[in-house]
């Protein structure tokens, strides 16, 4: 049991063990109390409106369905009680879909009580931990956890069991042009390709390299080399040449980007002059950044 809880991540385990979401002392309309494990009619379980995953591989679902026919449901899904004989899925949509394909009338369930924010957080964290989401789906899930559950990047990294730099790298994918995001979603390029392309400021150049990656099957190393060569080329206007940031400054830049959950660019020229640029995606995010800066 302990091993299973560790696989969920500390954040989700804390939610599942919370007295607000695991009530076993009293019944709430219907035959089962919250906290119980019961076999429920599938027709009584409605979809989770907060499900972050949009695409399910049909072949994989068919394979799981065949396994369920042979072995049954090994791991119960999680639902919340909505009223008399009415439940809503929290996590386990893939298992529920496969169970329907297998022709099951009932499915084993953990029964919980959770408000909408807890529902969203539990669904997102469960999917990030257990499902083979593509990099873009993970990035979107991280963004939703931050915006809709009002988490800081530090809190998010604790919830999903990842360090802040990993979380930041995923969320940077959302800054890429739509064509690149679609290529990530469709597995035409990898996370490594995308991370290299993020370092190019010109969108048209990014798209040109994207076409070459797909047509020429370029490796991540080849793309990284292309990007390095591009960044070495002199600009059209003669300006003091920017120098590579010292290691300490680069670490500080990464810490600032991680803290604010956004892109931070630091430039430094040979004369010691430079600039810091912090991007923001909304008025709310700007206000949070300014509040943090002015509080110091």
C-alpha cells in the first residue's frame, strides 16, 4: 500500500488522505459512505468535466479491454459521490472506457468527497503521474494546476514530484508557435527538439527548422548544433556583442524564471551593460510579478 501511495506523488497522497476528502464516519444519501471501496454500476458514473486528457489511443484501449476481460479491474477508479446512486469520475477514465468496451456492467471504485478545485487537482496530478501524456499535455496540465488551482511553481513541483527546472522546461513549450505545439502533440518532434527551438527568437526560423526536422529526420543533437550556429551569427545592426552569461548569472536567471513561472531573458555585453526582460501572459500574472518585486 505504501509503495502505491508513493507512486501517486506527495501532493495527491495528501489530498486522498485529507479528512476533507476521505469521510468514513457518516453516510451521505445512498448505499455507500465516502471512503469505501465498492463495485458500482457503470451507468451511475458520469464523466469528469476536468479531465485534462483529450486523446486516448484506441489500440491501447482495446488491449486494456482484453486484459480486463481476462483479469478484471486490478486497480479501482476514483469517484466522488454526487447524490443518491450518482457518482462523478475523479480519475481512471482510461480504465472506465476500457471497462465499457469489455462489456462490464460494474466497476470497482474508491468513493471520495471533493470540491471542484480538489477534483481538478486530483485528476491532473493522477494523469501526470500515471498516464503516458505527451509533453504538450503535461505542459497544459502544469499550467492549469498553476492558474486554476492557484499554485506557485514551488507548490506545483511538490505536487507532481518534479524539480522546478523540469516544470519550467515543460511550461516553456506553451510559448512556442502553434505549429510547433501541434508537432509535439502529434509526436513529430520530441521534447529535446522543442527545447532547442525555444532558444530561437525568430518564429519563421523556428518553423523552417521544424520542417527540416520532419523532412530530414534530424536528431536533437543536430538541431542543437543548428541553433548554436545561428546564435553565433552577427546581427544585421552593429551592436555591442552580447556575451555568454556567467554560470552564476545563468543560475539566477533560471531561478527568477522558475519563481515567476515565465520566460526571463538576461543580456549582457562586453561593457557590462545589459537588460532583464520578464514576459507575462495576463494582467493577473503581471500583477503577481509586480507584487513579488515590490515586496522586496
